[in-house]
């Protein structure tokens, strides 16, 4: 059975039920029931019109559920509305479903889970495994999210920027369980790009492709992280890079710059460099300046400090880092002083090491390791601290 086909049909089947009058929560449950039935029936007898089959089965499941808890008159009205079997309408509701699943009333984690289920067609079990939580916990999260958006009109205009942030959250989860969330995010963003002509949608797709192209080189055989400068660029996926650059160039040509296009431009400059030493850091700093104007994000300014350190030397990078939290460069030397910006200590450690101060760098690497968001990053930073401490003991 073609699991990819089933998942690709999920948004349009769900959209058809909602347009027929089903509330979102009940329609989503009915579609999931239809998907389970497809998994059972299709291996032996796949229908000629898979989408029409799913719509028919899902609508009947919805009617069955409706008969159990609604008034007789409404029940009879719905039965009369049941269409005759036949080809399903050729309507792509991906965009409206994305708007609904990324509704501002949802928390980011709930929006991600609902998007993966309703738009991505993943099962609750798959989503729970990907996020390393019990299936019951994920089921409750999805159920609450469905109740929250059940009163939202399906055709209500949505916010593209919110949808893109949700998809980027999915992408950054990477891979766990039996679902490749990065690849799933790319698939969903491709669908969104096909449904709406928007330069920032193209920018996000380009950014995902350019980052994903480096995936094979990001970890060593033992699972440890490999920094960008040390990666084997021969293992980068050149086809994904070429596609990402092509999509980005078309988006930038429209002269409606957004944050994802700017991030993609930075990723493209890294991908374009044959070696780490040939990276165009001056141009990368310029793109970070554009990105900072668009977002005013402390994380962007942190990354800009790294780029400044590469373009103009570590002292300039430390000065840019100090400006980030309003301190002087020397104040970063004080033990116990912490920044609220994630990975601040790791960046400071790197710049101090390049500036010839291994004592401060070792301390900051150790501090960064204690605050690392995941095990791989913690191990990498711990090794950096150990490497410098071993050198200092010689």
C-alpha cells in the first residue's frame, strides 16, 4: 500500500468534510477512521479513485458518529446531503488547513501536533514517537487543539507568517522515532508553496532544502556533532543545494524580502563555498544586518557576532557579542554572569579561543555544555572544554 499517497490525500479529504458541514474535530476523527480502514482494505483491493473512496468512508463515519449524539432532524438533514459515490471534488484545502492548524489561539506545540496530524496525515502514535512523549499525552494534546479550533470558520483568512513558523518548528525537530520530521516539514512546505504564491513560503522551502542538504555531514559515525567548518562538503547533497538556490533566487527577484529569504541567502553562501576558508563572511554579515532589521532577534544578533568574528577578527566579534547584552567585552569574563540568549556562552567561548584566551574559552565551553538543549550538543561542548583544559595542563 502507498502510505505516501494516503498521507498526501489527507488534507483534501478533511477539507471536503469540513466544507460539507462537519465541524473540524469530528471531521478529523472521521478521516482518521477512514485512513485506518484504508490500511486494512487497500493492500488487497486498492480503489481506482483513492480520494473518492476516502471521502465516502470518512463521510459515513462522520454520519455514524453524528447519529449517536445529535437530534433526529439534523441527522436526517445530513443523510439527505450525502452525495452519490463518484469522483471527489478536485479542491486542495492544504492552505486553509494550515491556517486552521496554526491558529493563534493554539500553543506552538499544539499547532505543530495538529499540523502533523491533519495536514501531514501522521498517526497520533507516529507523532508521539517523534516527540518522545507517551501516545496518550499526544492524543490529549491533539484533542485539546481540535476543540480549540472547532469554532473557527474554515474559510477564515489566516496568517501565512504563523504557518511558516509552525512548519519551521517541525523542521528543526529533525529526526526521531520512525518519522523524519525534517523531510516531513519539507514535504508540507512544498504543498504550501503549490497552494500559495508567496516569496516567504519559497524562502522557507529554500532554507529547509539548503540546511537539509548538509544533514549527512553533520554527525560523525559515533553520532557526535561535526561543526560546519569541519564537515566533509563532498557529502553535501548538491541537488538539494541547487534546487534551494534556484527557489531562493526566484523569491529574491520579487523584491519582497522576508526573514526566511534572508536566512536562506546566508545558508546559500555557506553552501556556495568550496571550503570553509573560502566562505564570503563579509557578505554573510551584510545579510545578518538585513535579517536583524527584519526581526530584531537576539539570536540573529548572536549569529551575526560569529560572522563578524570571522570577517573582521575575534576582537570585533567579541565587541559585537558585548553589544548584544549591553556589556563591555571584558564583562563577559566574569564568572557567574549569564546571558538569557541561548548559546551565548558557546559563541563567546569560540571567539575567546580564537582570540588566544584558552582559559576563558574553556570555562565558557563548560558553562555552555551545562545549558545545552540536547545531548549531542552538550557532548560536543564538553569535548571542547576538555580539549582546552588538557592543553592548559601541559
